[in-house]
């Protein structure tokens, strides 16, 4: 937004409600100081390494491994969230069972529980001597201190995004589309595949996008369970912390910028896909 | 102390909402702004209230420049289309709001405000509802609270935006008479916006008709109704029957019917209008244009006749006594309009 | 929703409900329970032990201070942004709204990193500030900046959809009745959005007190000085004082539960007065 635009807005609004200048000033100042200037620092800092240096930082095998883990685990976790989130939303919206309201409220727990707490709790559960970790270790699956542990933590973090995105749409479908389909003589399975799923697909995608975005950058719930082995279970945000501790600001900024650019690109694609799906299901 | 709107214009982006509108409302007058949606009538009302600033023109009240004042300073009572009652305040506190926000020096005492609120509640006949919240009221009651709230500041002018728009037909008719009574009691200059021509003609001292942001006619209801300035207004005021005709050498031809026209009538192709209830039904040998009777139904105290003339459907509303026995579905009649108005065909 | 419009999958309903419950228990409920189980692993005395240490109390105090500064700042910002966005038309509005949401899609670590890049020892302004004797990184100021960035959207996001829905008519009515801008704001706008504001503040506060990644980067982990509760949990955990870590974590878990409870209550009691997207 340019200042000229703001002035034009002001002129058009003259004489109506007061406070445009003040509220806009607070909003723009705060956004600039808290978001824009700091992010500008992130965008500028890496280039003191030169294009070459940035490229070398980002293609360093440890960085590549960390990126692969962060984006890969986030994608797997988001997919798991899509499945589990759909099941949970479906159960809450469609069925009446004891504890339904409690389940509904608990969905938001990953939002409300501080990530460090979630991190140590998940570690205690999935560690080789934890209740579920021991069970899984018995069948030869190592969860904590492996990429699988990272996926579990990220699935935990992302679950509410999918449930809360799907829930209202599913309720809507219930009321409108479905009765119509029933009067037209569609069977239950036909209705799910032809009516319900297409209608909630954009919502699932939106939820998955949010869960993915959150998972890529997640730190607190992951570092305890990951084990943080370089090349194996080291996530990209941890690499930033490590580089900072070595006072390698430019390197840390390069990794941060790389993360942002890649995740925005992925989110943009998801967004376009979602818009396309929504338009198709409406048209 | 009259309201004078002089050459006011307003555009939203590239869309002109008002173009060079001038009109006057006299002291104590009840003026209707009538027009279809998008005609600019609500924009004009919001400009009077100070909620919108015009791009050009002047608005004065009793000689004072209203545009120089903010909405807050104008002391203009506004009743919004959806009432805009303060949802978290009781009826009494809604009405008291305008008094209680005055600067301390001019603010009436608590007791005085209470007394004024009581008076207004009596005026709008809501004495027992003062502790209710807006969500607990019916549409008609909300409307009356909104009016009382606007009157509380002793406005020099009252503005009503589609005051009956959100109400059902019966409540609307009752409130309409009641509003007129309140206006006559208080004597406040009132401007109201409506798209309902019947409401405007019924209620207002004068009616200003807007179309596409322009003022097309202003006058007393009867004058406007009887002498619409153009085909659009004639049609818009309702109950209009339109026929295609042709004028040549002082004679109007509609189908096989010929009738003399006054000297100032337009020549060539014309749109001939008459009101649904202003026609005589004759036998096929009599005077008038030929029409086939398609159907017939009781509508209120009147009879609705569905006819077809010159290949087009038309509808008449006549008193039972005006419909002769031979006008039965399947039959053919001649229709002689009592008064025709001719406009050059568009 | 009428019962007859439900899908009848023979035998599927119990399966889906069971799957949902099992998934939620394994992924969500169990971790929560684990916090309390582990905290009480050495009995009540073991649970209480970390609370006898001054470091724990200074972490509690610091957490309250950081949230106490960040949340009001972002509440004021949220109100201003919601007023600007919902009460006026201007070019670039959707860009502005995207910017408000931006912190949600940035990694907490990056939200800490940017402040180090600006004010760290080798940051853009670090040396200059150092020369003036001003320190930001590894101080409370740094913690507040990181927390403010992380929690910036919470209040605005709750207010904008609600104020959009309510429209500006009531404010316009107040103006025509002679009320000034601030009177209108305090007597009309604020009462209309107070529950949504509380809702946003609640979520904002939960995140501010529980934030780990961003503050971890700017804190320097100085015990008793720049250690917030989540950071203190990490320190105890890394020192293999598991019971102590979980005991301190119960405070944060309790905060989370309290937030959930209050949130559910607001959604149930004031459904009409918070944003439509929150009404389940």
C-alpha cells in the first residue's frame, strides 16, 4: 500500500465516520515496525554472502537434508491430518455419541497447549520406554528420535486446522445439498462420493494448507522428539538456531528466507488449486 | 427555515449516483424521495444526514450551510432502513443516547432525560417496553424506537430511509398512518425515501421522483399522479396500462379504434397510457379498442379483468358495478379509456 | 439438522466414531495426560520441588510480564486494524489484510531470527545500539518483540469478520445523534465487540505465554533473567530433571486447558456476539 492510496481513501471517506487517519496510522505503523521492517531484514541479510554464497548455503548437504525433512514431514503430517481430521469432523458433525462435545472442545488443544509442553509430552509417550513407544518398538518401529517422531509431532500440531476448516462446510452440506440428493434417489455411497466429498474438498485443502504452513515452521513440539541428528532428524528451523549460535547471521537468514520462499510457493499452488476446486463445485 | 438542495452531484468511482439534483423542502413539509433502486435517493438522504459527502453542489437549511457541518453537528434525526438500534442498550437507553452524549454543559439532567424518554415512549406508544433490548422487539416496534431515538435530539429535520421496507403489509399500513400523525404533531420537516409509489403518494405532502441520479419530477401527489412528466413516471407510479398507437392529423389510432387528439399531442408513433381503473367497457359495437377477455378475479373490493389487446396482455381493476354482464372470459369487448396520456414512443 | 438427512452407513457409524476417538486419544489426550502423570512421577513432593526454586518463580514472573505487555499492544492494534478495514474503503485493503495474517505463516524461529538480524550483536542496528548502551536481544525487550510478532494477528482476526458482519450503521446512527468519535467507539462499537475482543485476547494470551520457538531465539536462556516458562521447561528437561520439567509444564498445560474452557464457554454463551466462523 502506498501513501497516495491512503490519501485517496481518506478523501473519499471525508465526512463519514471519524478515525480513518488514526486507525490507519496505528495499523500501518505497527505492521511496519513489527512485520515489514523485520522481514525486510530477513530478505536483505543473506545477500551479503553474494548470490554464490546463498546458493552454496542452501545446497549444503546438511541444509538440503533438513529442508527435505521439514517439507517432507510437513507434507506427510498434513496428509495424515487430512485423513484423521476428516474422520474426527465427520464423527462430530454426523453422529451423536456421549463425549461428543468434549471431543469437539479437545480438537483445539494443540492450539492451546504450548508447543514445548506438547514436545516433551509426545517424547515421553513415543520414547522407547514410553507407553506407545515401547509398543511400537516391540514391532520394530522406532518413533521418537527419528523422522517418524517428527511426523507425529507435526500431525499433532496440524490436526485442528483441518477439523475446523471441514466442520462448518460439512454442516452446510448436511443441510442443503444432501437432502436434495436424497430426494433424487441417490444411494448413501453415491451421495458421499458425488455430493459430499466434492463439496468439502476445497475445505480439506484449505485446512491442509494451513496445517502444512504451520508444520513447516514448527519448532517447539519437534525438537524434543526429533533427536536432532544431522542429516537424519534435524529440521530446518533448528538449523537456523544452530547457525545463529555460531553467529552466522547471513547463513541463518539464507535458510530462513529459503524456507519462506518455498513454503509461500507451495501455499500459492494450494490456494490456486482450492480456488479452482471451489469454482468448479459451484459451477 | 426550509431545506434547499442545490445542484448536488455524487459519483462512486465512475458510477454517477446523483447528477445535478436540486430541490426544496418547506418548513414542516413531509417530502418523499421516490424512485427505483439505484436512482440515488438513499445517497441523497445520506448526504443530507452528513453520512456521505457530495462531489459538488450545496445544501442549506434555513440559510445555514449544512455541508460545512459534520453529521454530528447537524442535529438531523435519521431513521435507518434496518433501524441501526444499539443492540446492547435497552429501549430507554437507545432513546436517551442522543441526550446523554451531549457535552456536559448542554446535557440535560438525569431526571430531565428520564422525563423526555418517558414522553417519547408515550408518543411512540411503547411505554411498557422501555427495559427490553432491540432483539426482543418486533420489526414495527423497532421502527418506532428508532423514530423516538431520532426525535429525542429535537432534530431540525427528520430523515427516514425506507421506513417501512422491512415490515409486512399490514404493519406497514398501520405505521404509515401513525407516522403521518406523529409528523403532524411534531411539525418537523421530514424527508423520507421509498421505492413504493403508493406509500409516497399516500403519505407525503410532495413527492420528488428520481431516476438514474436525476430528479425527474417534483410536486404534490395528485399533480404528479395526474400529470406525470414522462412515460417512465407514468409507468412507475403504478396501475398503468400502456398501448402502442399512432398519431396523424389530429387522430390517434389504436388498432382499429380512432379518436381525436388535442393539438399539442406528439405526432407519429406514441405510447398511450391510462390508469387501470379509468376505463369504460363497451360492447363490440361501441366505442374503444378491441380486447379479448381472458380471465376475471376478485381482488379486494375490485374486479380484476385479464384482457388481451393488440396481441399484448393487459389488466384492468374496476368496481363490480362497472363490469357489464357480457364481459365474461371468452368474450370480446371494447375498452374506452376515460383519459389517455400520450408520450412520443421511445 | 434433521435426523432423517443423516447418512446411514450400516455398521459404519460406530467405526468412524471409534476411529475418531482413538485418534484423538493417541494424538491429543494422551500427551495432555502424560504431562500430569510424569509431573507426579515422584509424588507430590517431587511435583512441588521446582516451585521452591527462585528460577521458576522468575520464569513465571517474566512470562506474565511479556504477555502483559504484548497482549494489550496487539489488542490495540487489532481494534485499530479492524476499525480501518471494516469501516472504510481504500485501495490495497486485501493486501493489508494479507499482511495482518502473515505472521501465522512464518516459522516461530524466523519470527525470532528477524529481531536478531536487526538488533543482534552483528545485526543492522546492533552495533549502533550497543554504542548507546541499549540492549534488545537477550533482554525482556527482545522477548516482547518476538512475542508481539508471533501473536499480532490474533485479536484482529476475531474482530474483522464480526465488525464486517455488524456493519457501520450503528456508528453512523450514533454520529447523527451527536456522539463524537471516541464516544461512539466506547459506547457503541466496543460493547458490540467485547466478547469477540475477549475471545481474541484469550487466544493471543495463550500463545504469548506458551510461545517457545521465537523467544528461544532472542532469549539467550539466561536463568532468572530472560527465561520464560516454556524456556524453563526446556532447560529442566535438558538437565534431565524430567519431573521438574513436567511439573512446570503442568502450569502451561493448565493455562491451555483454562483457555479451552473459557473459549468453549464464549462460543456457547455468546455465539451471536463473536465472529460467525467461530460458532460451531
